[in-house]
């Protein structure tokens, strides 16, 4: 008899609405500031108004005596607490001691100086005003290039050159390539300091009860935080619990351990009551890490036919005054990815990490890769202009071929898989590139300024093999089938808006033959979830997903053994939520198998009771998503304002688990890229005062400031993991800014404009138009 | 971000409000869209807030003697959506719709904005262009002042201590008048980098400018040039002449001057296209 | 000096003694435990704290609780009070109009007002209407879709 | 932030010069300033209550006169700090005789820090100009009131 086997309809690959959302859309979710406890106190932090100063004295007497205040602590009180940790290591790295409250000196505006603990936040705020600090103000430096100039004020007196580290990497024979080049193009390109601006600011609640310290923190890395804060406070790690409630966005800014987590732990232990600290937006801008902060000097070597030969980079990284968790490592990611999607066989890069009297920079969405992509994509356009070549053609000519994977780059990486021409050609088709160029010519003839900008990007994500990361690059998952057949997944990745409660449920439901509703995904509590690394660097699905997959495969072995026992067969298989005896056709459902495993009346030989498996998955390599973005812009000749007329994003993030969520990630990423390209910039004045200190001066995009994004995909599975996924959290941001800038430069190129640094403010562009107009 | 302690009163009559205001360190709360953020940042710390939202007679729009009387506590949204204003003083309605965002327009009031005299606020440009008047009440009396006389300088008005701005009076636009408010906004705050309100009738034009300098002003020279030449470009180019322009991280003085001329031309052209 | 206020919130009357400086957002969140509205800034820009006061969407971080005396307040918690999601909530869910969810309660409250005033908004009108609400996750596109879908559902 | 401008005072150069260095006159003309207390030669302690719109701030600091070249120029250095932040203004005042009056040109730099720098950026420039304007207006009033010596 012929049997037709219909492949069960999978949930993976479907646009499925999120499991997370019911609590979020009804206002019943719990973020850190929503936590209330009996006897809870509130802490407010006094911060330095100066970028550099010695502290002569601090008088906390009046504040301590203010009604409702229970304690005031200064640097002297927390001398026993370890420094804020830097997890990155580089040869010769200078690491300043980063105490959780300033001792005798402050290094940036916002540097924490004292903490007031009071009955409520109103009283704590009042008491802050009563603390008197006598500062001896010192000269400051806020610009990395100025910091490196002779005679600049020393951020840390022990290192008068303000150099935290230098780093050199090269591959191939860059000098030879440049000597042999027919064309060399040079450009200074900056990636300005940005403020991540998660809509929820940071916050910490700490409680010390019966010898157990619990810290609730809005973080991307609960387990790493537990380890590091335990070390800072000197408490046993198994008596510290870190809980991550709902997290209102992170974008890298919560991939960190800050002074406040340890400080609140310290306060909770001192006062014996729970304590809450919620960062104000102003504090968030002054004290939570910033991103980017590059001054890059690029050189590209090529033949006249457009073949690229070599790339050189001198990278000056604005580090700020301290190293936060990964600060010095971020620019090294730029160097790794500087060749982009192209066959650059000869590269050379030098990084200088410069201390400045500013808040530290660290990982912000893309972390090093947007800077690299911006650099190489601007350089490819500059080369195209130099050679009077089409920017699409020059890219297609130099792409690594689809048949060349895995591809060993000159920077030591092995690109996993790719077909780089595919998304570019698709994007060109979507915009109808040929006609668009004709339209542009007509616009130009009519005196209008229209531009078409391409960007093709590759990114390194799914961090990552452990030897390449500071704290382990694996991820963990536990999957349990409860006695009633319901499935619980615990992931060590700690998502914060990405939607893994949904995508992981899709994976688990498919693999175990249950419904989405049967699966619950738990994360973000070190007392419940096995040790994990966290969500950052587009690794949630790309590393956490395979960990889950492998945990399920382990569990399936057990399911089959119990199934075989229950079916009394030695030939069973498991699919669609049933164990089937391949001889008799008899079946037993998962719930019955699970029930039997816990009831344990009888066990398969050598098996333990229960139905649970845990897997720690170590990825063999990074994954390398890629894509092509095209921005069509029109510039208001009179004012310099840029309007994005069309934005096309074709991304390849490998296998797509949930297209709805992938589109959401791309849209959000692109809009953060548009923010960098057009609007955002953290502005410090020469004295280290942050002038964009509030949302009234730092312009993150509003709904009316961004275009409709035409999002599309190609799907090139990654061979690195069994799901074929690559990661998509940062792709939009990485691909976006060069597309917009290339488009605007394209619109102005006939006026002699070669390059514009971000953000492309109307005034900056108007000045270029005015200069060109006169010429 | 918590403001310092203060006393709060919500008087039910104007007389009561005036009496409360007379006592020392009091400040009128007329929507609070500028005042409350300043208080939360502790840049402002009045000893008492006198909330005018419950004083009868301070809201609403009524037509009387060829003029429209707008109560000081009328919100930007009420101005923006008022059928009477849209028909009879469209410049004010259009300008109101450009202020801040919907939540701000729901709470912010025309009187609060006028009395605050923020150099980048939208309303003043329109109030100058329509030759608005303001009514100011004090204990035992009331006076009416042209808005152009009321507005003295950056955050400085002719309001005497103890006085309350109770209303704004704008003339009913004659048939055939054309108006437009054109604004380049600062993307973060929504305030005007430069805003230009133009009103054309029978070949004569009035131009109110905000954001460009320390206070909003009538571009008299430009109005004159237009009256003489009917040349939009020439008139617009005169708007920033001789003005000490503001400069900040969002726009330099030079750029503001340039944008003022561009937006003046746009406002003039739009107003002309609507005029008959 | 503390003052007694009586406010109807999500249909239920509450009376409390409050300091005049107590912000409405803190009254809702800390006195009443309605933690749906959030605080995202202190300068009245982000809109995460948006609630309806007498039917008007307002930023509850820029209003003192005493100003709400005698008024009707609706928070996100009041939208699905009878158990069924409000059409705007449903649309945000269907259209993936949220990621981290922090801005969402405010975004939904403003969208609700937008549709009350303009039942068939264009894309540009939706984007303009949401200028008082910042979202850092979604890039707004799915929010625009959600408002369109809610408008459609309301027909 | 750079500032600069010019005002004309209706007194001869020498008289203008001595008025501008007179601590009592400075105190009367500096907005919100009660008095200046001498702490050294050409250096005074200052208390200033600023009130612009609803913004209020109490500043304490010093006023210093340096590089005096009577009757044509000197530097005026004003430093103050308070809860809302701190400021430092350093300006060169040049006095140009013009018949019976004097044109006072000023050119300098204003630094602002702390809260007002971070949140009041868009208003610092206009406020600085407003304060300078008020200073010279007040000075002109003083001149009008005082009989020539």
C-alpha cells in the first residue's frame, strides 16, 4: 500500500505574533521600576558637574540629617568594593582603577560622587541638593584627536599621553599592494559618538535578606553580572541572585556591569532594607555608555579596472575616561570587519585608543561593525567616483564569489557562507536602478539634487567561539517536558525585546510536536536558569537557538527510550509529538511519556527519571550575515534638508525563524542607522560638558522623521549551526548609514562634494551647497 | 527628576487667582508644558503654583465686534481644531497645529505660551502677524495691550508682578486674506529653529518671525519692501537683515538667517497662493 | 502642605492625600500601583507616560497629581478592563507594533486618541500624530501598520 | 561660546572707564546682583540671583578686573556657580572715544557647565545676550541719573 507522508506544517518560517505581547500591551509587564517591596528605600546619586577636578572635600552632614534620609555614602565608604570591571584584554592595555564612587578625583561629567538613600525618591532628590562638594577644577579634554596632541591635559595623570593602547593588525602584503596600486584614494571618515537611548533607562533594585543578596537589574547579561558583581562585592556567587525583569531595550548599553549594580548591592547590605535606584534620562545620557566615537583615516589601493588590492586604516577610538566591560575591544571588531564583502587580500590597521574626559564608549548596536562598514562602503564609493565607475558595478566586481566559501579573510576570519551579489541584485531590481539613474539625470538637469546610495555590508555576529570572546561564547538551554506534557524552555540568552519567547517556542514546538501554547520560555533569573551568557551581538537566536536545538535532540533520545519502553518495542521513532512503534504503528503521546518518566514506575535501563535535558553549545565559528541597502534621497537645495524618498533593505540573515520579527529587527536597525546618518550626535564642548544632555537636544528619530522601509530578504543558510540561522539584530544599523551618506554625497557630487561626515545636518549640507554653488 | 516642594492652589475665580498671585513667590500654571519640566529639573522653583485651569471664563473662543476673543487657558488643540478660528483666523489655527506634539497641544495653552515668551515658540510669530492684542488682569482692573508691545525680550513681557494674562484678541480676517506659517523645526525638541508667519491682504503683508533672535518680531523692512515691489524674494531676503541671530548646537546664526529668508519666501508664497 | 484629591481612574474613584509636587505618573505608579505608564524622560519628549485625562492624551510626567483632582483618568490598564483587548491593543499585537514594550502603553494611548479624532488617518497623519511618542526598537513601521489596522477594524 | 558686541555710553571715555571699574556701579548693573565685596585688588566676591522666565538660580563667585589699560581697555572675568550649574565669562572690553560718548566693544568667551549646560543649551546664547543687554541698559540708566562729577 502506498503511503503518502505529508511533512507537518512547521511553525519555523511563519509570521507568528509574539507570545510576549499580551502582558506588554496591557501594561501588566514588570520592568525594574515597577518592583515595589515593603520597606523599600530609594537611592539618588550625586554626580560631578565637572569633567576633570580634584575633590577637596565632601560635606554630607546636612544631607544625612535631612528627615527621611537613612544613609549617605561617598567614595571613602566604598573603598572595599572592587572596581567596575573591564572584560577586554589587549597587549599593553592601560586599565585605570574604576571605583564605583569617585575617590579624590572626577574624570567626566556625571562621574558618581555620593549616594543618598532615603525613604522615597522625592526625599532622596531633595537631600542631593544638600551635599556640598568642593572641587578644584582641572583642564579637561573631550576630543580624541586633541587628547593625543602634545600638551593636552592628561585624563589620567599617570599616563600623560592619553593613550590607553595601540593595536596593529595586518594581513597579506599591504605595503606592496599600495606600491603596486594604480589608484590610491584616501579619506578621513568619522563615526560620531552616539547615545544608545534605550527607552527604559537603567535601574537596579537590591535586597539583602537572610544572607542572600538579590539584584534586579535591567541588563542583557544576568549571569555575567552575577559573577562580576559577586567579585566586586566579595559575596559568594551562590548567595547572589540576579533577576532580569522585563528590559526596555538595551542596544548594547545594558551589555555591561556598571557602578550602580554593585553600589545598590552595597547599600542593601548596609541598610538591611531593599533599595531602588532608577536612572534619570539625564543620568542615562551622562553615565551610561555611548557608542562609536571613531576618527578613521582610510586608504584604498586599486587597479584602474576597479580591482581592489589593499586597504589601510588608522583608527582613533574615543574611549572616554574609563574602560567599561568591553570598551577597548570594540574597535578591534572594526578592524576584523574592515574588508567588508570584498577580496581585500592586503590590509593593515592601527588603532590608537585615546582617553578623554567623557563617559566611556562601548558596544552600541553593531559595535565596531557599523564603523567598519561605513568606512569601507564610503571608500568603495570614493573609488568608484575616482574611476568614474558605477558604484554597483565596482562592488559586484570585487565581491567574494559565492563559490569561495568558507572564505579566509586577510584579517583572519572565516566567512561561513554567502552570495553577496544576490541581495545587491535584488535591491537594484526593487529600486529599478537603471531607470532610477535616468530619473536622477533628469532631476539634475532640472536643478534638483537627487542621490542614489548603495551599501553592501557583511557583519560578524553570533558571538561567538569562546576563544574569541572575553567571557565564553557559548550559550545554554534547558528543555523540560513537565509531567502533564507541557514544555518549559530555559535559555541562558536573556532577550530584551527581540522576541525569543516566541521564536524559541516555534523551534521547540516544531521539534517536539506540540503547540506554541504548550511551550513557555523562561530567561533572566540566575536562580532559575542555568548559567548563560546573554543577548548581544546578534547572538540570541544564532547561539541560543542552536543550544536549544541540541538540548531538544538530547531530550528526544530520552523520549525515544521511554517511548520504546512504553510501546514495548525496540524500533520506535518520535515525531509530531508521538512516539511510534515502527513495526506495530502503535503510538504513545509525549504527555504520557513525560508522565511515565516522572511517575517512574519503571525506567529504561540506565535512564534517570524525569524529562529534562540541558545543553551548552559552543559554536565552531561566528556567523556572517550580509545584505544590500539602497537609499534614494532628495536634498532641499535651499536649506540642505535631506528627504529619504525610498529605502530598500535586502538582508540575508540565513534561515528565517519568524519573518515578522526579522522585519521588525530590520526596521528598528535601519532607523537607528538613519539616526546616526542624519540626526544623532553626542556633543561635548571643549571643557567636557555634554551639550546634548537630554532628549530635547539629542534627536533620536521620531515616526515623522523616517521613511517607509521596503524590506526584503535572501536566505543563505549558515553551515555553522543546525538551524542555518545567522542573526539579524544589528544588520539594519550596519547596512544603513553608508547607504544614506553615499546617497547624499551622490546627490552633491557634481558640486565637487567627495565626502560628508555624519550627522548630515541641514546646515552642514547647506554649507557645501553654498560653497559649490559659488564655485 | 522631582521638583522642589511648593504650595498649590486652583482658584475658582479670577479675583481669587489674583489675590493668590499677589503673595510673593507665586507662579501661574497655565498648562505647564514649559514650566513643569523646568521645575522637575529644578531650574525653576516657585513657592506657589496658581493653576488657572478651574477659573471660569478663561477658556473658549467667542466672536465679538469683529474680533475673536480667545481665553488664555484655551489649549493649542482647541485653537488648532476650532471651526471658528479655522474660518476666521486660520493663521492661528495653522500655527497651533505646528506646536510640539499632540499631548503638548492637549495641555499647553495660548496664554501660557504668550506669557512665557520663549524665543523659539511658534505662537508669537502668528500673533504678531495678525496684530493680536492681549488682555491683562490685575487686582481691580484690566488692560489691553498690543502683543507687539507685550513682548519685550527673551522670556520678558510687559506682565507686571501680580498680573494675569487672561486672553488673546485677534481680528477676524477679511475675505481674501491669505496666511501661512512655515517652520523649520529642531528635530529633538520640536521647537522652531526658525518659524515665519505671513499674512497677505490687498497686497500688503505682515510677517512675524520666531526662533531667529532673542524675541519674536515683525519684519517691518521686509513688509515695506513687499508693499513697494511685490517681490517675494526681495522681501524675504530682508527678513534677517540687521537681526542679531541666535546660535546653538542645532543651527548657527548664519544658517538661521539664511533659513529665515527661505522660510519667509515660502510663507509669503503660500499666503499669496491662498489670498484672493 | 498635602492636599486631598479625588480622581476617577479606569472608572473607579480614588481619594488620597498628596504633596502638590507629586507627579501624576508617580501617583499612578507608586500610590495606585498602575505601572503600565512608564517614565522614559523628564523633559516631556518621549511620551511613555501618556494617559488620558478627561479624554485627552497627556504626558502624566508633566502634570501634577493635584491637577487631576476631580478628573477622569484612563491608563493602559483601563483599556482591556472587561477582558477583551481594545482594537488598538489587538492591532499592536497582530502587527508586531512593539519589541521591548516600554514605549507601548504610551504609544497605544496616543494611537487611541489619534483614531478618535481621525478614524481614517493616512500614513503621514499617523506619523505626525505620533510625534510625541518615541520608540527606539521598531523603527515605527509596524506601529504605523498597527494604527492602520486598528482604523480598519474600527470601520 | 563666543560673545561679542558693542554699546554706546553717553559719557566720555575716561568717565566710562572709571564707571565700568567701579564695584558699586558694576553691582548695580549686573542683573540680580546685590553688591560686590572686595576680596583683593580688582577682585570682588559676588552673589547673584538670576531670574529669567521661571528659571531661577543663585550664583556665588567672583568678579575680577585684569589687564587694565586705562582708559581704553580691560578684561572682566566673572565666575559663578550654583545648584543649577556654573558659568565663567571672560571678556575684553575696549572703549573707543566718540565725541562726548564712548563706544564699548566687548569680545569674549562664556563657558557654562552643569545642569544648565546639559538641559538649557538652546537658551544659553540668547540668555547671555539678554544679560549683557540688561547690564548696559542699566548702566545707561545709571549714567542718566548721575550728574557728571
